[in-house]
C-alpha cells in the first residue's frame, strides 16, 4: 500500500506563542521586567539602611571626633579587691555602660567597699610615682593600690621637671619639640583607668623648668643677640635652655597644655617649678637687667601662672610653707596672683622651731603632732589670704593611724581636700652652675 506523502507543516506566529512561558510570548517580557524592578527596589532599600548610617557616622566624626568615649576595657570584667580593714561591709557591684562606635560594652566593676577611712565628704588624693604612667598595667596596679588604701583621688605626674609629658598630647608644638608622642597613654585612657577604681584624677604640672620646648622653639627661650639661645651651662657640660617667663609664648604653651588636661576630666592641676634658672651677674648684659630685678621677676612669674589659671580654672600654685617662711617662694605674690587655690606642702619636720610669717609669730615646738600640723596650716592660710588652701602632707614612714589622724585633723579644720605624698617622687637633679653660651 502506497503511503501518502505528508505536506510541510506550517507554524504560524499564533501557534508558536500560544504558551505563556514561551521565549517570544509578550507576557514573559512583562514578567521579567517586573522581577527586575523588584530586585532593584530591594537593593536600594538594603543599601540605604546599611550604607546610610556609615556615611552619617563618618560625617559626624569629621565634625566632632571625640563624641564617643573609648572604654578602658573592651569586654565585661570583674575586679575583686581585698579589704584589709577589719570592719567590712557587704559587697556591691557597680555597672557602667560604655558606648563605642560599633557596640555597647557593659563594664562591671565589683569591689569591696572600704570602711570610710577618712571623714565623709573628704577628698584624699594620693600622689603616684612617674613610673605609674609607663603603661596601662602599671597605672592599673597603682590605681588599685590607692583604692585599697581608701583614697578618693590620685595625683599623676603629667608634665615632668625638664619638660617631658607623660601623655599623648594633641598640642602640635608639644609633639614637634618631642615632649610628647603617640606611643604614650592618652588622657582618656588615664582617666578611664582611674575611674575603674572610683578615683578622680589630679595632675602634677611642672611649668618653667622646661628644657624641651625652648630647645626647638626660639620663642619662649632666653635669647640674646637676636638669634642666640641662652643655656644654663656650657654645651659640653650639659647646658640646657629654659622657658622664659618674660616671653608671652611660654605662658601660651603652658596654658594650652593645662587646658587640654582640665578638659579631659582632671579635677586639680598642681603647678610646680615656677622658677628662674641660676643667673650670673654677667648674664644681665646679655639678657637685660630685668632678670635681676626682684619686682620684674615676680611679675613675670605671676603672669605665667595667671595665663595657666585663665585657661584651666582648676590650676593652682604649688608652694612649700618652709620656703615661704624663708622667703624663697618667689612666684607666690598674693596681690598679683589670680589663682583661686594654692597647694601648700606642710611638713612639721621642716619647721620644728618658732618662726614669723607676715608679721605674726608661730611656735609649733611645744605642740603635739596634730596640733602642730593645724598651727602650720593656719599660718599657711594666713599667708595665702582668701584663696582655698589645699594642704599637701608627707606620709612617708607614717602608720595608717598617723595618716588618719592627720587627715581627720585637717578635715575637721575645714580643709576638705588633702593631698598625701608617700615620698615616691624622683630625686631632684643637682642644679648646674649657670652661664651663658651660644646654642
């Protein structure tokens, strides 16, 4: 049987596109377009929510880079300190929430509250050695020791005799002259380490005995012949330049440093070493007669201290009662000094016999220890006038009972802030013989 040949099958457009998901069907193009638009919308929404906050944070940091404090510890930790006092109280836990750029960290500090060693409301500040600021480990150890002894504040040596700083300053000149570097602890790290033990921070701040800044900058240094730097000895005998209180640049530099310290949360700044170097009489021919004129010298020293006080209201002059009695405190001129507080070192061993101060006679010899201390504090208060007196007492070699009695006596007399010096300060370098040399 002969098969009939089939003719060629003809496919029309309608026949080929009858299926909705066919490649050429119009509905498929519309569906693909809708899916694409939906994906783009999702990408825009996700991108806005992820990238938007990052851009906002970056712009905020450009305007105010210090709005968010850095925590001293990045994790939650617990500290337990032994209470050496025979009378104890229940353990309490202090919880501090610290917000960082990317996360919120809760720092839990568990401490054994000490029995109130000192009178309630008293601020007992403990001087720390220079080595306390070597690193965070040393600072933490010293802060813990001060806390266990019942002190409420620590005094840290931030600007040393000689001009070096012990913190990472933001002052351009301090960094350029080599007084500070980024490798040092920041002021924020220092205050955070102290607050971990519920301690306030105060600063020891050496002023004019600075050999670092004037070694680089001519403004602020003693100069002669227009461009020659004066040194306190010959170069081969380790002669050094000094900050010159007659030059306004000296006060400007010191005031800027004191301001950044106060703004970082330090409650007190003890200004030390507001002194002149030792001059020969022949130096007056090079530097001018004002370096030997008593009135001009006092005015220059008071001017520098006033500049510091205007920039940092917590700054006060640190003087010694014994040197004040002997007339050796040249920088303390009550009628010219604007500082509201004066830190006076009072040590009965320095003044064992009768003395006269501001025309009044004082005799501590027949008195007991605490009565002798109160008499000397009264003499210091009379000398500084209406300013706030903050006693600085030496506790080296004294028992806890003796220290408690000294602080209680002073607080009972109305001095609510007392600084305690345990004798950990570095020994002072021997003063060199002054002479003038060319740099």
